C-alpha cells in the first residue's frame, strides 16, 4: 500500500472536501425566514435548474447556496474570450490569467447573489445598523452568498491540487441525489410508478446508456499531422478532435435556458396577460412547440460550447507556430477551415446523439407519458459519465505511475 499512498491521500482529501461542502450547504444564513424562503424558492424553476447542475442549493438560503455557479460561468466566459485568439490575451501569464478568472468569478457571484436576494427579499428580516432608514438586510445576505461562493472556489482549487476530479467534483453529490428524483418525476408532469418492470427497465437502460455514453464521450477523430521537428518511426502524430466537443455542458444549461422565458414573464408580472399565458403554455416539455424549442436549445449549446472548447483558430495558429502541418493542407487559414469543417461534421452527428438522449424520450412521452422522465434522467447520467471518466483516468494514472521498468533485466 505504500506505493499507492498518493491515491489514498488524494481520495481522502476529496472525500473530506465533499463532506465539508455538503456541510456548508446545511448552514443556514442568518436573517432569513427559512419557511418562507423555502416556499418562495420552491416555485422558482430557473434557480432550481441552475443550482442542480452547478452544485448549488437554491431551494434554501445556505452559506454555499450559489455553489460552483459563478466559477463555472466565469470559466465559460474566459474560455470564450480565449477562443477568440486575441494576442494580448494569449500573452497573459498564468498568474494574470488566474487573477482575471477570480475577478470574473467575484463579479458573477455578486450578480447571482443579487438575483437570489431579489427573489427572497420578502423572507429577509430587516437589519438596521447605521440608520433606521437604511435596511442592510439584503446587502448582508448578498455578502454572505458571495463569501460562500468564493469559499467554494477555494475548495475547488484545493481539490484540483490535492484530490481527484478537480473543482467539478463538487457537483457530484448534487447530481447523484437528483438522479432518483429525475427518474421518478422527470420535469414534474408525470410520476413514474415503481414496480419490478419499471425498475428492471431503468437498470438496463442506465447500464447500457452509461457504457455507450462513456464510449461516445471518449470517441475522437484523429487527423494525421506531420511534425518535422520530431522524428519517430514508432508512432504517428495526430491532431485529436473529440466527437462531443461540448461534453455534457448542453445538458447542464439547456433546462435553465428553457424555463428562462416563463420566469422572465412571471418576474415582470405578465403571467396573467394574453402574451404571458401564451409563453408559459408553450414552455412545456409535453407540447410539440416546447419539445422543438428544447431541441433547438440543445443544438445551439452543443455548437457554442463545442466551438469554445475546440477553438479552430487557436488550434491552427499553434500548429503553425510549432511548424506542424496537416497533410495536403497549407498552414494558417486553410488549416483552420479544415479543422472547422471537421468540427461541424462531428457536431452534426454528436447533436443527433444528444437529441436521442434529451429529446427522443420527450417525443416518446407524447404517447407513453412515463418515457418523458428519461429525458431529464439520462441527461444527468451523461453528466455523471463525463465526471466519472475524468476521475477514473486520474485515478488509474496515479495508481499505475510506478508500474513500469526501464529494462526488463536489471543491469549489473
């Protein structure tokens, strides 16, 4: 066991971080009427969906209610900026990049804290410290939430350095706890009755989908490249393009974007108007317009996140700077066009797989209502596939790091 001490230490560190994170989500913020807050947030589908996929606890005002939401959003924003291949951004040092990422996280934490407090303002007790005319209760609540969000970032960075799964590992408990509810209730329209048949079907579907999802997630297109600066007769060099460049990100944010229109209508008090009623009725997973809208959102997010992660412009520039090139393709614009073409073709096929996961069950649910529950459930399973794959690869790499020998027979 001594040779695997790193694995044990990292595993224990991750378990301790997850325990501390779960504990922090049980610490209620002072100054809130908890019963009223729970009632208010129970009707807010937008924040519920957002918290579900970012490790947040949006149904109650706790220290870590915002979860990884600000950090994950900041990373998406920064990756989008970096994918533009701006020279001034490319020349930033690691320290400067880290500072900018934390600054964006702080700004987003403040904005998300303000949004949450806006919905919960009726449940916040007044706090008068400076003057009887100045209520500091909402400001204090935002401060608590922002402090919890930044503490979450520190925990995520700690797990990235000393544990398994990086910062994203913090959302594992939320996703795992949400899977049974997603399976039983789906999008809240149909409750699945548990019996031997439904349980057996669920076990088989989950096992098959997990294996297929893992295979699809690891699939990649390998474009042969020529590397004049590196000669090797034992292996071929290639440029890998993932089959699903967006990963599970479309499932993390599609539900939130889907319910956004109805939440905006209700926030501005237009739910009783003719237009408001029309929007609310259409934003439904059991109507054809809603199913079509959900499919379009998944396709859009798949292309958007995939383009950010792939960044053909940046990839072509890096190949040119290293002196590498793709066979029969000129470096620069031609290489970028080739990579972009491959990306779009892979995305088209990948989108079909994502639609089979998140939309096909909704279509089937038009005739078999219980089938629609699998739309949300399988999306959560695929999120777990991506996280599990990252953790297991890190675990196996560390476990086997000392299992090699330079020579089969020791030299005397």
